[in-house]
C-alpha cells in the first residue's frame, strides 16, 4: 500500500470525502490528523486526584 492509499483510507475513517481530501492543503491535512499532545499533570494535580479517587484495597 502506498502512502497515498494509507492517507486516503485515514480520510475515509475520518469521514472526509475523497473530493474534499484532494482539496486539502498539506497544512490542513496535518492539522486534521495531528495527534493531540497529552496534557501536563504536575505533582499537586496528581496528589489531588489521588486524594479524590483513592485506590480500593482488595483483600481475600
């Protein structure tokens, strides 16, 4: 499978019709398919989550 085939298959999965796919600029395609960066979680926010949602102990 060529790079174009893979890109077109991804466009179909994203519900981008072929005619719209071929009109996209490279910049638009990259923005459409970019993986969002994971949000940064600092120690204070992590500690707050741990306090709010403590793990339950399981004992037999």
